[in-house]
């Protein structure tokens, strides 16, 4: 038998064997990707029907997608002929190296899991954390996105978010608006309180319950300070804050009650 014909047969056999494996791997990838999409779609439907929290849905779907894709990659590599046990060992070693290099990212992942478990906030909640305040837009695996009060996007790592203080302004449904107004010492306290309370009870977005309050909070150097405390829904907080501030100024002016301003006294020493 001719040596050249033997080599040709070998190459043809190798090409046939590997060609079939590669073709099989491609088919598995296509079918597997389709199956993953179906699983994720079905999972979304099930969670929606069972009224799962929206933030939890997105988190679990992202996590499930990553796990299924890793499994699919392992199966495809096994079909091509790569030893999956060796690949698993390599993957474990690579995972350890990557884990050491990306400790912060793993911490963020763990933080995301903790947020999903304990649910200190959910999508559309107004929160304050890490020196930022905004509405929760999306809770991802590693980060949480907020929409700031000036419509800016704020991205906070889940690790620091889960380990820090979080103020949730939406959970209770209502917020107290803390305002302070000062009037002159010549002003009548009872009249001033009546004027301030009239402003609060007349504002359409100030809640009746809990009832607003007006109290003398401080006898300052040049003014009697009143603590004015209306309540509003979380969404109406700033409307009440700015609206009451403007209305109080107009009401005090109309009632002839002085709002003091800083005075400077100049002392001249005769020589």
C-alpha cells in the first residue's frame, strides 16, 4: 500500500471525525442557546404570575442566564473532545485566580445576594445611601442603579451598599417635612403659630394624618424659631417643602409679622 494514500486516509478520517464533532458542537450551541432563552422566558412568566418582586426577578434571571451559559459551554467543549474533568480543574484554578484578583467584585456579588434576601429596598423606592439619594432604577448582580433627584444616573457597588446605612423614604409611604422659620422677638407667638398652621392646613398636598405641628423650637440671638412639621407622601415631599416655604413668607408678610435678618453693629471708638 502506498504511504501517501495512508496519510491521505488518516487526514480524511481525522477531518471526518473532528468535522462531525465540530458540527455537533455547533448544533448543541444553537439548540442550547434556544433552550436557554425558552427557560429564561418561562421563568420570567412564572415569577410574574406569582408576583415576585421586580428587582428579584431581574436578579434571578441574570444569575440563571450565567449559570446555564457556563453549563452549555462545558457541554460544547466536551462534544469537541476537550476533557471536561481537566477543563473543570482548569476552570476551578482560573476561578480561584480570578477570585483573588476580583475580591471586590465577589464582595459586590455577595452584597447583591444579601440585598435580594433582606430586601432593604426595591425598584422605584426613594433611598439615601453612600452619600447619594435617588430612586432605585435597577438592581443588578454587582451594582445598583439609582436615578438622582436631578435625573442623573448613580451607580453604587452592591458590596458597599449592603454594608452601609440605607435610608428608605418610600417604605412607610409618608414623610415628615422638617422646616424652621424665625420671626422677630416683637412678634406674638400665638398669632404666629396660627398663621403658620393656617398655611399648613391650606396646602393641598399636606396630609391631614399624621397632623402637622407648629412649635417654638429655639429662642435664638435675633429670632424666635418655629419648628414647622407637615407630612406628605414620599412623591410630594419636594412639592410640600418648596410650596410651604413660599407660602409661609407670603403669609407672614400679609400678617405683618417680621422675619428678621442679620444685623451688623458698627462700633466707633473715639480717639
